[in-house]
C-alpha cells in the first residue's frame, strides 16, 4: 500500500461556486480591511516618523471594523460557518423526525436572537441619529446600523430555511472535532 507524499494535495471535492452576494460581501470586507490597514499604516508612519498623525484614521478604522464584522457575520450564516454544536446533533442523524424538530427549534432561536439584537441595534441607531462622531462628523447611527442590517438579514435567511425545512449542515464536525 502506498501513501501519498506529505506535500501532495489532499483529494477533495471541488469548491462550491460562490454566489454573487458572497462575492460582493467578500469584496466589501476586503475593501474595509484594505482601507483600515492603509489608514493605520499611514498614521503610524506619520506619528513615529514625523511626530504628527491623522486624527480621523482611528475613527475611520473603528467604523470600518464594525461594518466588516457584521458583513462577515451575515455572509457566514448561509454557508453554515457560524458556531454550530454539531457534536450535539450527530446522535440525531439517524432520527429524522427528532432532527427536524431540533432544527426548527434552532432556527426559531436564531430568529429570536436576531430580533433581540436587532431591536437593541435599532434603539442605538435612533440614539445615534442625534449625535455625530467627534473627528469625521458622520452620524453615530452608522456604528450600530450594520448590526441592525445583519440581524434583519440573518432573521430573513433563518425564516426562509425554517419555511423550506432545510436540514442543518452536519458536515462541519470534521472541521473542528
């Protein structure tokens, strides 16, 4: 019996085709990360090299980081890349009725959690409408807005999966276990 060379690529299924929303989300996250990295790099060079800096770089980086995190969270949901306790569900793999019930309960919990976080984010958006950031002057509603949009999108996706009775993806157990 022969074994493959240690540096030989592992045989795996071809990567799934990415949808247009996934490509847009990845591009938006890359843009946020690129602008953040550039702003922080320039600010560090100016501070340590010339004794000055750009005050707006910290505020811009914070805003872009928040948007990048919530874009990523929203893009990860349909791929099943959020935290999943698949080891708790694996015993139900051979019990389709129980797995469907637990799947429905999980989706309802996701919708409820998204509603609660979304409600809190909405309250923060309303509070932020009356104030502006110190340096750049953008509305402070822009900081909680991505949380609101992300929660709304995740709740819609979870509702759609609940209505369509889409099964949970239990194939991620090999990724972490």
